[in-house]
């Protein structure tokens, strides 16, 4: 059993939450359901938009929230993990929850959390839902933590479910096959609520559709609801033309780059259209798209040399990032600094990284269980010349070496994990 808090300051509160991580991941809805019942069922006091998927969940949530905020709604946004500070996970209209509000919740509910043996994510989800009730949000946009069917966020009865791009990740919990993973994602769908499904392969659609039918959820395919054509892409934004419901938006400046972000935008817009709210006018939607901000997605950290940071952490996500940079800079040498969580699949990663033509710096994630650099190198050398792979030193020392070696006209991609953010963002903040 976990010790109760000695004091109500935020450091003690966060330490209490992080100690729950030692329980590991235990999927299921009984504990979070019991905790929310004791808190007065806060999840029933607002309209929820529930978003599952392997990649693109966070970006899709960010676009949906930004558009709703532009329409004048009070919008809660719950995502994970954070980049620099825990408070980032829980926001209302772009403002993170305060330290005091975190402490107040933990002080008042810690005994129940301990009694019910809740996990870190269950306690954090309860905090988010209780906070959104307190702030009287109109909508809460909720990102699934893992999977969907047994994820703690699946206690909500949403007005809309969303399934973004599906690929292989967290296979130790969700299953080895795409079919099993898709079944878990589709488990968030509910009776009477439409489900927006992003662009998927015909095979995945054949898995998802029957589950929606069983659950009584209407299948809505994003590519059928919204058409987007990109007219321009730079390192900082892409310009798109959009058509939906016989309405058009021309020359919209979308701050997230890459074809994968077009898919996420299409999915988010399909969700917005499906809400059928008269406040969501064409110009409101334009403002919301152009105001979208989502850190860690091909985020530029330096201009000379040009340095990008992306939280892509599985083969599916990293390949999309690589593809985007090759489209933007087909003639430039792009170097890579990469670290991966220990459970990540890195087989065949070398083929993607080799296509960038630069040096590959293999590191570990500070204070996190990581793929050993020697194992990663042993796999990469099948596709990459050994003299283009660099290992050694602490993550910070290796990052210093990577930046020192790169010429001003070259590019550095830092990729592999959300948990690289403290090292990377502080390093380039100087």
C-alpha cells in the first residue's frame, strides 16, 4: 500500500502520483469507475470527444480543441505524456492546470486512490475529469492513454469517438497483430455515438466496421466527410484547401507539417463537422486550424543548423517523419539523433534512417528504460555503413557532439521519444 501524503504541496502530490507508476500498467475500468463514483461522476457533467489510435492522437486532439475554442466554447484537453511539466497533460482553453489545483485534488482523494489500488494513469485521469467539471467545460477532448477498450479514459460516454491512424505499438499489452490492436482501439465506441475513423487500410476498415456495428456506433469515414489538398509546404507550415459539407476553405495555413498531419487534420475536421453545431462556422474553423499549436511535432529548435524535434517513437511514426523531411529537403544531408524506449520495435528502422544520408547518433533516454545502443547499432548496420553510426557518452554529451559536427547548411532530426524533451528543449533554449 502506498504511504499517504505528508504535506499538500505540489512536489509531494506529484511524488505520490509517480510512486503509483511502480504498479506498472494494469488495464481495466473497475478501479477508475469506483474512484469516479466516489468523486460524484464528474465525467457525466460535460460533452466528451474520445480519441484513440496509434499515431496522430495528440495532434488530432489539438486541432479539435483549437477549433472548439475558436468557436467560444470552454474546452478541456487531456493528453499524455507531457513534454516538460506534468501540468501540460490537463488544460482548459490552452491553460494548464495549476500546481495548487493538482495538490488540492490529491489531498482530497489520496485515501481513495490508495484504497482502490489505482494506477498512475487512473489517478491522473480522475484528476483531469474532476478538474474539467470544476472548470465547467463545454467539451472535453480526451486522448486514450493506451489501447482503448480497457483504458481509464473509456469511462466516458462521448458525443463522438475518433480513431486515428493504427499501427503496431504497445504490442505487449494490446496484442501482436494489427487486428488485435484495432479491436482494442475500436473498443472506445459507444451506442448512439458516431465514430470518426481516419484514413486506414481496407483490411483495418474490415476489422473496425463490425465492432462499431456491434457497439451501436455509426461509422463515419473521415476521407468521405472532408477533402483536403495541400498547395504548399515549408519547414514551418503547410497551406491547404479544404472542402466539406459543400463548404470550402481556401489557403488555410496549417502549422503542423507532413502528409500524416494532413490525415490528422482531415480526421479532426470530420469530427468538427459531425458535431453539427451552428457556432462552428467556416471562418471559425479556419481560425482554429491556423491557431493550432502542438509542440514536439517536427518542431524547429534551431535555424542554423536547422534542427527538428519529433516525438515519433515507433516505426510507423518515425517513417512518416523521415518521409516529410525528405520531401522538404530532397538534396540535403539530414543527420539523426535517436533514442528509443526499451519495448519499441526497431527492426528495419535502418532502411528509413539510411535514406536521410547523414550520420546517425544513437543515444538512450535520460532516466528511462531504453533500447541499448549496442543492440540498436547491431540492427542498423544491416542497412547503414558502420562509420555513419556514432555511440558513446551521456545523452547530453552525444547531443553536443552531434550539433558540433553538423554544418550550418545541414539538418539534424532528433526523434524517438516524448521523454527526450527535457534534454532537448532545455538544450536548445539557451
